[in-house]
C-alpha cells in the first residue's frame, strides 16, 4: 500500500509555493536584482525575477533534501552556510536577517548535537525541503545568488550527481555512479559514514570562504 505524495505532486506543490514566494519577493519586498561577481554589477530581472526565484527555491529545496542522507551531513553544512550568510547580512547592515540566522544557528546546534553519527533524531523530507527552500530565500534576499551556489556548493554537487545518475539510466541505460547522490557512492566504495561527513564539512568550509570572497566583489 502506497502512503504519501508522488514525486510529481510534490514537485508541483514546490513550484507553486516557489512562485508565490517569488511574487512576494518581487511585489512586496521589491527584490528583483542579482549580483554579478567579477563585474561589480547587478542584473535587474524585472518581472522575470518571479520565475527565477521559484527555480532557485525549488532547486535548493531538493538539493538539500538529497544531501540529507548521512548523520550530521546536511545540518552541519547548513550551519556553515548560515554562518557565511550571516557575515554577508552583517556587511549589508541587514539586522533582521542577521538575527533570524543567528536564532536558526542556535536551534541547529541543539539539533546537530543529536543528529551527528549515530543520529537519534532526523529531519525527514518535511524538514529538509523547508530548510532548503529557506536557504534559497536567504540568498535571494541578499541578491548574492552566485555566492549562494558557491557557499552551498556541496548541495549543488549532491543534486548534480543525482541528475547525472538519472541521465545515465535514461540515455546510456546504465548508472554513472555506484549509487546516487554522491555520498552514497562513497559509502558503496567503502568509506565510513563519519569520514564522508567530516570531509564534506571541510569542503563546505572551503566553499564558504570562496563564496564570501565572491560576495565582496
């Protein structure tokens, strides 16, 4: 007996909510620009910002959900992401956003205490999807979308590995990785779970440093 939503229904709801949030950001908050690193400029997307924001929100919601597969992995990377964007928000003098992220980090530290290997509590799809959507909204509010994709680089890699695996089955009729997302491929190759998580967190810190550099350009 099947219990729960189908993937199509879940994705449709995500797209609908993403468009609503995109409209809210554009129509109510007046957000419609994207910072372009290296050129020290911004792009004004106008009304197209709504669709762009919806895409970013749906992407990160699912990317975070893909990452939430090992004890402490997604939540640990989330702390790094929020710390980096807290620095960005402070540099923009965005006090409300800074306070929100500080409170979120505090709650996450308590959660992470029980979520590290061997985990005693888990996020599940409801938590992972909503957390992923929220980190996308934070990036959109600051206008640092490029930095968001870099600081959340591990989330992007996890999503990309799943997409590559799907394309491998559909185009080549065979898998590209032993398992997907990529953290499961490392498990299949004999890496221990804590080892994968710690190395992912180290990579996340390096991505965060590079992303902060990009945001300052």
